[in-house]
C-alpha cells in the first residue's frame, strides 16, 4: 500500500553559482573560478543509434499493419525511457558536484534556431535535449538545496566580458576588437551568463561573485 503525502523541504540560500551555456554536444559552464565542460556526445551517439534502428522498425511497421505499429509503439516507449534515464543520471551527477548552487541556464527558443539554420544544422538541433535537461534540473535542484534561473541568451557569445563590445561575427574563438580579450566562444558565453546574474559591470575582470568558499 502506498500513502502519498506532502513534505515541505527546507529552503537554503545557494552559496555558489554555475552559469551554463548549452551547445550541440556539450554544456559549457563557469562557476566563478574555473570553466568546466560537460560532454553530451555519449547521449547523442545513443540517439543516433536509436534513429537508425527506428528507421528499420518504421519500414517493418509499414509492411506489417497492426503488428508493426505495436512494435513501433513499444520501441518508441523504450527509446524515451533510455533517454530519460540518461538525463536523470547526468543531472544527479551535476547536482552532486554542485550542491547549494544557483544554476543559470539559457532560455532557448529551438524553433527560432531552425529559422536561421541550414538543413544539416537543423537536423543536429532537432536531436538536442536542452529543454529536457533544464526541466529535470529544475525538478531535482531543490532536493540539493539548489535553484535554477533562466536568462536570455541574447549576445552572450558575441559580447566581450571585459569591455562590453559586441562583435558581429564570432567563430570558434571570440576576439574583442577593442580590448583584445580572447576566449573560446562557448566559454565566453558561459562567462557572460555568469556576469549577467552576478550583476558585475562588463568592465569587471571575471572572478567569483558568490559568498561561497573557494573550491
């Protein structure tokens, strides 16, 4: 017999910050002292294998009527469960690494990304699970005394965190034409997300802004 009940969790004040920039195969983050990259390649390799298998099952289903549709339904259910299991384990590991933390993530509009992407990039974007990661993170963060905040990704990868200059074109590396600041584009985005939440002026040198002790 199961007895459902409500239990109010104690509220904590997060003492650390982790700003996360979501990319195709990684989550690139800055915690106030160092940059850290979380790889998602294993997940996308798994999804790619699932896609190949799904195409075979769909071909089978189109030729075997009801039996084929039932097989496709079961496989789709198993596929979703495998992805969800991976996401929960990934988020658990992240929360264990950063308890009592304010996680800052981008409020992404995937549909808007498709409008500016070519066919090849659109196919890659369609496989991303950013929103699913954010959703699971929001759900589990309070269990670790943590919280999640969404911010706009506007110009985070194109702005200089030192002087505030916005570069129109940014490749794999961000280079500021005014002050010479240079950093990987994805890491630069996580740094700008961090500064946006911490409230430092853009001219400030990036450093920790929380009250937490150094890691």
